[in-house]
C-alpha cells in the first residue's frame, strides 16, 4: 500500500500502520484521515491478517491531534462534516474485526488521544502524554473523545481531562485505565508485536468472536451475542482441534475454520 502521510507494512500476519508526519507531530490532517480510511478498508480484506498495530513516526508523538491549521477553517456547517468524518473512520477502527493495538510513543493529544482510544488497547512509552486540550481552542473533542474517554475511565476522569485540557502522564493514564501497560520506548513496538503474535497464534475465529461479544456490551446485548458466538464456535474445526490438542498434550494447529 502506497501512501504519503502514513506507512503500512505487513509482516508475519501483523500489520503496522505508522502515522508519518513527524515534523508536525503526526497531526491528523484530512489526508492522514483519508489514508487511514483506505488503509483500514484494504487491511479488512486481508483474511490472513491477525492483528494491527498503530503508532506514530519519530520520538515525540503518537499524534498531537487534528491539524489545527485545517481545523481553524471550520464553520458550524463544515464542523459537522469534520467531526462526522473523523468519527466514522475511528468507528471503523473500533469495529475492526481483529485486534488493533495502539503503540503510543509520545504525545497523544486531541484527535491523537481519540485515535488511541478507538484502538482496542494501548501500550505506551514512559514519555507518552495524553490529553484532550480542545477547550484551549474553544471546542470540544469531535472524534469520539467525549464518549470513549467516559467509557474507558469513567465520567469523573473524562470531565476532569476534557474540561481542564490538562495533559496526563503515562503513569496516570495507566492508573485510570486509559492504557494497559507502560513499556520502555525502545521496547514499545516489540512489546506490541509480542502481544500481536500471541493473538496471532490463537484460534482466529475465536479471536474475532471475542471482539464481537465484547463490543456488544455497548449495545446492551452482550450476553446474547456471547452465547451465540460461543455456540457457533462449538461447531468449528478449531474448537475440535484446540480441545483435542490439549487432551493429547500437543500444540494445536489452527486453520481459522
Ligand atoms: N496541528 C497542526 N500542527 C501541529 C499540531 C497540531 N495539532 N501539533 C503540533 N503541530 C506542529 C507545530 O505547529 C510545529 O510546526 P512548525 O515547526 O511548522 O511550527 C510542529 O508541529 C512541532 O510542534 P511544537 O509546538 O513546536 O512542539 P513542542 O514540543 O513545542 O510542543 C505540543 C508540543 C504537543 C505541546 C504542541 O505542539 C501542542 O500543543 N500541539 C497542539 C495540541 C492540540 O491542541 N491538539 C488538539 C488539536 S484539536
């Protein structure tokens, strides 16, 4: 896949998507969003893929938010399109059928924090800083931040961060459940890859079904989806293989069937 503002590579069934505007701290302009949209649309068709990692180029930032130069042009009318475009692309990431891990290697501010939160879980380097500083610009988060931050960390934390615009450290982000782990900067991508490879070695249909059931909680029908997915998997080749391999004390060979 050839893009200008992002890089996409695939190795051992793991895709790495890198925001690549380090001189602008990987700020999310319209082109970055369009390229993310195309990249995830194309990656969704690659059935051999097992996990995606999203990160930012350079040592300073995952992404320092929506591009403020473009943002400044928003009017009440175009503001709707601006927010809905970002919301729909980030929703596609949240709805992605296989796990998406954010490797947060520096600032994750505004739309950058919202992108990290649209990923399924996050590892961060010790220098990562998180925040929703939109109030400083006279606006609020528009790419799902009010909803996902509230879901992840609770309303009290969301209200503190969104109304004060304060940046928090990786340590505090860990305490409030925004990230899963802090990993030394030079090991961050390897740690994400290690988890991604572990996911890749599991039964593929079960991994996808896990995401469907967990996601269904937000729609209030989680138990129904869990029971349905569980039942369907009981008819799969990989269920037979996984249970037989355990009982025969050997490694399972999954086929994704
Ligand atoms: N949109 C557009 N450009 C941005 C940007 C953004 N969100 N964030 C950073 N940049 C650009 C800067 O304008 C600068 O470009 P220049 O070299 O052409 O002047 C470059 O990235 C480096 O940023 P700089 O501010 O010089 O780095 P810093 O280390 O001094 O500060 C931040 C880092 C993250 C604290 C600061 O860049 C910042 O506050 N960015 C905006 C964060 C924000 O409000 N995001 C929410 C947007 S809705």
